C-alpha cells in the first residue's frame, strides 16, 4: 500500500532583532533596559539624558507609560536576539494601537510622536522573519552544551 509522502509544514522562524528596522530595534532595546531596571524611575531618567538629542526623546514619557502597562512582569533581558512575547506586544501596540485602556492611550500618544519624528513601527505579523537570531541561539546553546560536557 502506497502512502502519500508527508511534507512537514513549514514553521515560521521566531522574530528576532535582526528582523527589525533600526527604529523598532531601539524601542525593543529600550523596553529590555526598562524591564530589567531595579528602579525604573532612575533608568527612565538615565535613558532620557542619553537620548536627549535623539528623535525618540519626545515619545519617551509615553513609551515608559506603555512599558509600565504592558511589561508588568519585570525580567532580565533575554540573552538572545529573539523577541519575547512582551516585546512583540509592545511593537504591536505601537504599530496599530492594539492595547486597551490606559495602555492604548499611551500607545497612541507614543505612536503619534514617533511618526512625527520619522519613526516607523510595523506590525510583528507583517515582519519578514529571517531566522538568523533563532539559528544563532541554537548554535550558542549547542556550543554551550558541548563545552559543558568537556
């Protein structure tokens, strides 16, 4: 009896920093730094000073408010270039205002200021995934496992 060959369904690679524009990557990196800060107010002040001459500066208060609404579980930044669910949610909220309540208002305010300053944030679902960060992560994990066995 001949059974048809099963072709594995393609699984889309995970979204990584390499798949983001410079604008999107900056927002994700700001979110990562904000999330791992023991004292968010100090980190916000430090980031604002550091970015005072950057076009994103005008949107920072709204971004920090959005981060507070969407990043309720503070965590250390991932050791990989792969995006977390929270980071993807932040990008989605900034792209289409998909958040609700106070987070939606913060997202819309940030979105308006970012756009006025030339920043473009795409929906994560519209981003082409290269798989580069996922491959690099798998290689690093394999190398670590090999070295720990030595």
